[in-house]
């Protein structure tokens, strides 16, 4: 049970930490102290809902078909390897945080912008519903929600840490070397989970 929960944290965290528009936006609002708690809450709730939808919906279908379950496992492995490779390439190239030039947003505009960055991004559906849902769906019924809880935990920890700690992180993440370390950690996490899935295949 604990390993399943930690797997959920590892996979969910690896996907969420990847550099993207949503993380840059959350970091920007945290730096400005522009409703950082609200921003983190919206992102976390959306992630949790999509993860639950993926695990309960796709997982239920996969659980009834061994062929689909095997296919989902291989799909998850391929996705993890690809994400790891992408993170490795980013670590080699060195990322950066674009200068934050826009002013503060009102509460209502912040809500709409955060929802748009979260729900209009096709990658979020691949990550939560397809990938995490498929990986959770291959587990026994009592374990798939533990896996989902781990992924949700990673989402909450990441968004609140990023948002509330942004004031301390901003100077650091203006340096390409910091992104290299972060992307390297993401790469190792994703590849480590992929290897564990390969090892545990029936």
C-alpha cells in the first residue's frame, strides 16, 4: 500500500514539475503575492478531479480486460520514458524563467486565467486522465485510489510549495543551472518508475 502511494507521488510529481505555462504562471503570482493560495488551490482541485476521473473511469474499463490492462501498462511505460527523455534534453539545454512583466490580476481574472491555463492545456488530460488513469487502472481496485491519492498529494504539495515559496525560489530559477538540476531529477524519477513497471509486469 505504501509503495503504491509513493508510486503515485513519484509519477504525479514527475509530471507536474515539468516546466510549462501553468507552473510559470503559478510562480509568477507567488512572486507578486497575488492571491497565491487561491492559485494553488484552483490548480490542485482541478488536478485532483481529473486524476479521480481518470482512475475511476478508465481504470474501471481497464480492470475488466487483461489485454487493455497490459496495453495500458506499456503505454504508461512509453509515456514515462518519453517524459524522462524530454526532461533530459531540457536539462542538457538548460531552461529559464521568462521575465515577469505583466501587472497583478484581479481575483476574478486570476480565477479565469488559472482555469484556462489548467483546463485548456491538452497535456493535462494526457497526464491525468490517460497516463495516471491508465497506470492506476492496472492496479487492484483497493490500490488504484491509493495511487490516485499519491498523485493528488504530489499536486497539492507542488502547487502550494511553488506558490508560497516563490519569493525565495524566483532568484534561483532565473539561473539555467537550477532548471538543469530540476529537470534531471524529473528525468530520473520518470525513468525509475518506468523501470519499476517493467519489473513488476505479470
